C-alpha cells in the first residue's frame, strides 16, 4: 500500500511570478513582472561581504542573528521611528521578510483562527494562514485608490479574529497607510486580543515626501505586533534572502521557538557586512528619491502608450489600467502582452482569492533606465497597433 499524501495546500500551484518569468524567458520578453532590480547593488557592500568571508566569519552566528547587526538595527529604529527596541530581546534576523511573516503567523495561528487580509495581497499571506489551520477573512481594498474600508473591517471582526495583517507600502498597489488609517486601527484593536502582523519590507521605498508610518512608532500597536522587514529590498540584494522581525519580548520569545527549529540561523558573512554598512545612513535615507525618479521616468515613457497609470506612493511597483486597449481578463491579457509585445507583467487578479478583473497590471520599475526605455518602446508600438 502506497502512502497517501493529504495536501495541506490543495488549491496552491506554481505562483504567478514563476509562470510569468518562465513565459518571459520563453518569448525573450522584458520582465517587468517579478520585483527585483536589474541594476547593481552598492559595490562597497559586496566588498564588505568578501572582507567578512576572508576574515573568517563563515560559521554559525547567534540563533537570533549577529548581535552587532541587531544593535545597528536598534539604533536605526530609534533614529527613524523614535522608538526603542531591545536588540537582544526584540529583534530576530530571518532568511527574508516572507519567512518572518510566515513565522509570525505560525507563532500565533491555530485551527479555526481568523486573520483579516486586505486584497490584493502578497501571495504568501493566505497559504501561510491556511497551512497553520487558520482562516483568511479577505477584505477588498477600495478600487482604484486601494484604501482600507475600516467600517467593513469592523463588520468582519468576530470572536475568532486572531490577527490583522497589514502591508505598507503596499504590494502590489503602491498605496501607503495614512495617519487616519493608524487611528482607525488603534480604535479597532483597543481592548481586544487581536494581534497585528505588519509587512513593512518596502519601508524606505516611499515617495512624494510621504512618511512611513511604521507600527514601531505607536506603542499601543507595537505591544501586540510582529513587524517584518527585508534587507533585500532596501539594499538591492533580493537574492540574499535576509530580513528581520521586531516584536515585544514576550511575543519574540514565542517567535524564536518556531524559528530555532526551522532556520535556526542565517547567512553569517552578509550579516557582518550589513552590520558595517548600516552605519551608512545615506543609502536608506535617499532610497525613496532614488526609486521615485525611476517611477517618474517610467511614467513619462508610458504616457506615449494607451496604458493609464494609477497612483503609486511606494514599493517597486506601479499599477496600470489597460481598459483602453483590450477587454480581455487580466490573466489572458498579461499572457498575450508577454507573447505579442514582449513585456512581462503581473495580473493584479493574481493577488485576489476570488475572481477579480479591474483591467489592471502590475509593472516593476526598479530597473535600469535602458530596460524601462526598451519596455516602454515595445508597449508604445503595441498600443499603436491595438
């Protein structure tokens, strides 16, 4: 008798990112779908990794992360968000932001627990909840601004609500939380046992001189929160898969129980390098203006096409409507666009658990100017012929 595998994720297949990247390679298309830069990271950070390896920093570091790196993160949090977090008790280095989110959910979610998720949502959220026996309560963001309907959130709160999962700057829409959103969130969770998981991997990729309203700024929210970050997004090294989670000591203690038997510890040389590089504040302080220039440049190029830009205030991404070009659904149109125009994107419908079709695609503008020019030129020719 053969063993019977009972899938924990019955409805999950290959992600849209893998599919579209494979399709882009097949058709020699410019890949503006997956969110990674095609420009080089800072050479001095690469040199610091080489130096760390040559200096013998190639063995395990502390399970919670290199102490010096956690100290530097604590210093940065204090300067950026005027918040004090303890480097030993409240910060854990993780193999990427996605891992931090998964571990936070695994720490708190049990069978039947509900987690409020705002859609469109990063594709790992719902599988992370379901694999832990939880139930995703999906609330659509208001189109086309992708704002939270807090009255609807209040309606969806139940006795089984365990957590609210927020993401700002938001992937895929580029929307950001405003002060009114924070006040609404405070009001909803006050005097409840509801946790907050805050995905802030794009914390410094924020535009129009807007301020990132990190949960770390608000003690009454932080006391119930796991706040997740990514070095890969901030330092243009997504392939390093290194991030961290910040949570109050009592929550972090439980987070580490899961972490120690899953990953245990993360890449050592890169932690040493980042500990040194974090002294260079100018990198992350100038990151918003750096990416905004790319967003603006791509937007200026796209004005020559029939695509309509929706506002983006952060992240690597901007959404574009194509209703002036085609009535096809988002999935079919994105495939057709890859095959016919030679530009790969991501259909925003892929970020919803139920069918959605606002005729919107996600474009990644974290690319070299030449890449953006080539892509826009192909899209302009495509628009003229359709």
